[in-house]
C-alpha cells in the first residue's frame, strides 16, 4: 500500500471511530492540549520536589501507605487543603470513622465545604466515591483507608467466618471501573492504606498492603510514610521527623525521599522543610549550629531558625521563591500546568514564531541577491 493510500485509510478509520464513539475517542497525541501534566501542590514543598512534577497529578490514583501513626492522614489532609485553597471541591471517605475535624481545620481544611462520608461497608464507600467522581464536580477524593473497606459479606457474616480474597476482589473490580472516570474528570484519588506482614517470609521484606495487588498497579504514585525520629522540646515530644519515599512514580523518576517535620496539632512544618531545602541549595548558609541568610544570622539551632522564619514572613517568602526556582517548582510553572489555555497560547506563539523565522530568512536571502 502506497504512503498516500495508507494516510487516506487511516483518516477514514479515524473518522469512523469518531462517528461511532464520539469526538476525542481517538486523536494524535500532539493535538491533546493536556499532554503537559496538570498538578496540585501537596502542601509540602519537599514532597512537591520529590514527586518531580510539583505536586499530585490530576486524573491519577495515589496510594499513601505506612505504619500506624506515621502521618499518612496528615499528608492527605494537606492535599485536601491545597485543593480547597484553589477553589476546588474535596470529598473524604472516612471508612475508619477516625476523622478529627479540629485537626483537619488546623491543617487548613475548610470543614464546612468538605464532603464527608462514613460508609457502613466497603461496597458503599466505593460506590459513593464512584458517584462523586462521575459527577465531575469533585477535584480530590480521599479514601481513608483501604484496609477499613470491609466487604458486605464479612460484615453480615459471623466473627469466625473465612472470607478469602473478598477485599482484593472488591478493590480490583472498583478500580477497573474508577480508573477511567478518574482520568476523564481529572480528579485526584488518594487511597490511604495500612501495612500487614506476610506469614513465613524468611528473606526480603515481609511487609505488604491489604486490598490485593490491583491498587499497586493502578496507582500512578505510591508514597511510603515512616517516622524517622521524635522531635523534642526539652523532655516533651512535640512532633515526628517523617520520611516520605516515592516508591512508585509514573510521571517522574521514582525513589526520591522527602523529609518533613509533622508537629502535633499543626501538621507539616513548612518553615522546617524550607530551611532544610534552602540549606541544601546553599541559599541559607549553615555553619555549625548557626544558620545565616545574606551574611545575617537567623538562628542558632534548627528550631530557632524555624521560629525566625515564621516571625519574618518577608524573608520566608524571599527564601521560598528562590527554593522554588532551584527545584523547578516556581509558581508560574504550576499556574501554567493548572491552566491548559496557557499551554495552548504558548504552543500557538511557538508555531507563529516557527512560521515567521523561515519567512524572515527568505526575505534576507532576497536582499542578498539584490
């Protein structure tokens, strides 16, 4: 078949597909405006940098897992707060029945606008999530947690009954249905998960996550959250140093680690992570226990330097803008990712510039001939 015939056959096939399944069912990738990944900040600058794209990608599934009290819910609630700050709508499926409204509010969540559901069964929780996502009106859905999504058969059965693989089948079926809808509606779906230990594992990591393998496959990003050490003020424990490892990442290189301070009653310490990132990039100088900025000392010891930044918002903002640029997550690039029209305009300008350049070259050649 000649090249022209192949092209004509392809165009005919594309038209037939569009006629049968609607416009946009198939297209050339360059025609798709949102090929640049649209993201929402995670609420942690260190995590945004570790994710590689400046936040959580829209229309994707994210799994956050780790041991008990490691900060999984805190990380998810920060994402909810960021979505709400940008005028988005958030839903929280609280299968564990452990939502603390006062703590969520302290993290910046608008609890009056947060859609909350505390389902009785796993099927009910996932059906509610599906209905909300399908509406197209929700920007982020958090399911807390997968381990608490108990199948109806288990709830209605007796205590000692065996229900092998029920939850795994439930999750597999739900994700097959949800994944397409999540992508079409550009909803961020965050699934919080616990960890379990496999019995009889002699070599390798015995830890696994409940709910089968489906979530591992469907997730674009998997975050492992673990406590590294306690943060103390004299003898009182006031928070935890937490490591967030990007175990899986389909939109950027994986295995990066973000270290953050999660303070009790306050959430992620943004001044603490900013100080660490600024010191790593030599924006803030660290000599011994002293931190200094532009030759001026801002604190002896990390906690004092954090306090100084919190009390001086002008210096905080100045350092933050430099850190954002150093890690490639400045506000302008995020704004462009969130606004596909800006991407369209940029491409149009590039195309116009490309057409103008040959025309100018031709004019120059004519002038030389004369």
